[in-house]
């Protein structure tokens, strides 16, 4: 019987003509290829995104923050060296050994941190240039301080002039260079935290599109095969869904961890800035007593004006701490400011020797000065806050990294994508097998 006769007979009997269940094999091959490729693409994009954010969290929690720490310690060591030298001149002709040792250790720390920071900023031309300029100034600064101490030992009035030269170099040039690098590294750390917790929109979009593509493939396959469900395509869709959920959950979880890291890092910045301001306050209080009014009317203000301003800034810093022990920090800062204010008022009234005794003590009794003990208490408070906050910050960034899967993020995501692709190929290949 011819095909035309068969069709006529079927038409007369009302029966539908038979059709192949699977449709065109070429279409199935296209579906197989599309299903495998979209799942592999989703796995690759998710792997790169998760791994990249994990790496950013690790780098920000270690290398970037460590560079910021190095530069902050450099700033503090310079400020402390300046304050120590100024106080040493106030004590008497012979600087106390504790002060000379402290000045020496400060300069050694400056050189170490300059070396560390310079190595870490390799590739950053601006920061490298600023640190190079600072490295050139440190020997000159140390020489002027040495001249001040030597002339003071012989009772030469020029000692104060050398100290002022060194202090002007510090406040006018070195401090600005250090603060510029600090601001740059602070911004880099903040940007790193933001990048580590930002949603990976590329992965989300790719996974959503891959899921839609698999849904279309599944629907086309269901129509061709008259079967509602293909286990292979379902497995591939679940793999893509797992990647999508992982990306979204990691973004939410890491965001919470990074929020905590922001809080802890702000406390680190506050404490380290407080240390530098503390030493700067000691410097200006000492210079007021050394200059004995000769600096009044100078361009940029006299030492008393600078001291009052820095002490006001230090008071605000003391109020900015949160959490356990913040009340004690504020109280210690208040005691220090009260002591320094007393010395400033005595010096302003011309009672310079009383001001010196009240703040740094005497050659015979260093403990009689209130500023030394008060400054040590505040410095210890700031160091405790720094250490505790840094430990929490490191833990926060480690927690943020763990949400992405840590170092295994790329391998895990690629494995999920590969399993999904294998499932899609298996499911579609079963339908193709019916043609063989």
C-alpha cells in the first residue's frame, strides 16, 4: 500500500497519522550541547566570582591591613620620637637614659616600618614616592635631634632651635607625607572590605539565564518525548540552582562579617590615630615650655595654640571608643588632658619651671610629673584597643572568606558545574539512544 493510500485510509477512519516521538535528532543534539554549555558556563563564572571574593577577603584581612598597620606604626614612632626628644630637653642638661633609649628605639622602628611599607607598596608610584621622600628626611631629622641633645648637655640655648627645626620638619613635611600614605591605605582597606562583600551580580545573572535555558530545554524535550520530566536536565537545573543559592547566601553572610570588620577596623584607626595625637600633644606642650613665649606670633600659630587644638582632638578620640573598656579610655584621656592643660596654663603665666615639674617631673624625680604617667596609661589603653580590635578584625575577615568556600571555592564551583553538565548530557543522551 502506498503512503498516499495509507494516509487516505487513516483520514477516512478518523485516526491521526503516526509521528516520531522524539522529533529531529539534530534538535536533540542542539539541546544537549546547549544544556552542557550553559551549566559549564554557570560553574565557571560562579567559581571565578566566589574564588575572587574569597581572595579579596584574605588579602584585605592580611596584606592590606598589615600595610596600613605598618604605616600607622611609622607615624606613631615619628611622633613619639619627637615628643620624647622634647621632654628629654625639659628634664635637664643630661637627658634621662630612658628617654634616649626610647628615642633610639623609635627611630629604629621608623626605619623598620619604612622598609616594610616600601616593600608592600611596590607598584604604587605615589605611595612609594612619599615613603622615599620620608626615608630621605629621617637621617636629617635624627641629626637635628642629636644636635639638640648635645647642645642641651652643654647648656647652649641653641638646643631649642635644633629641636624646633626637627619638629618643624616633622609637623610640616614628614607628618603630611605619612598621613597621605595612611589615608591611601585606609581607603584601600575599606575598598577591599566592600569588594569582598558586594553581591556577584554577574554570577547571579548567568545562573538565572542558565536556569531559564535549562527550563526551556526541559520543556522542549517534554514536548518531543511526551514525558514530563527528564532526570538529567533536572539534575543540571539543581546544580545551577545550587550555584545561585551559594552565591546569594555567601553575599549575605560575608556582608554581615564585613560589617563587623568595618566596626573593628574603625576602632583600630581611632586608637592608632589617638597614639599619634597623644605624642603630638606631648610635643607641643614641651615646645611651649622650651620656647618660653618666643614662638608667639609665628606664622601658623604658636605652640600653645597647637597644643590646645591637639588636646581637644584627643578628647574627641577618647569619646569615640565603643565596647568593653571604652569608659576607662575616656577617663584616662580626660586625666591626661587635665594634666597638660595645667602645664599649659602655668607656662602661659610665665611659670615655666613649675610647668615643667608638673608635666614631666624633675631630673631627680621623673615620677613627680603627672603627664608621664597619664600618657603611659592612655598609650596602654590605645594599644589594648588596637590589639583586641585587630584580632577581631582578622577573625571577621576570615569568617567572610569562609562563606565563599575559602581556597576551595573555585574547585568546588567547577565541580558542581561539571556534575550538572554530566547530568544534562546523560539525560539528553538517553533520548538520543532511542534513535540508535
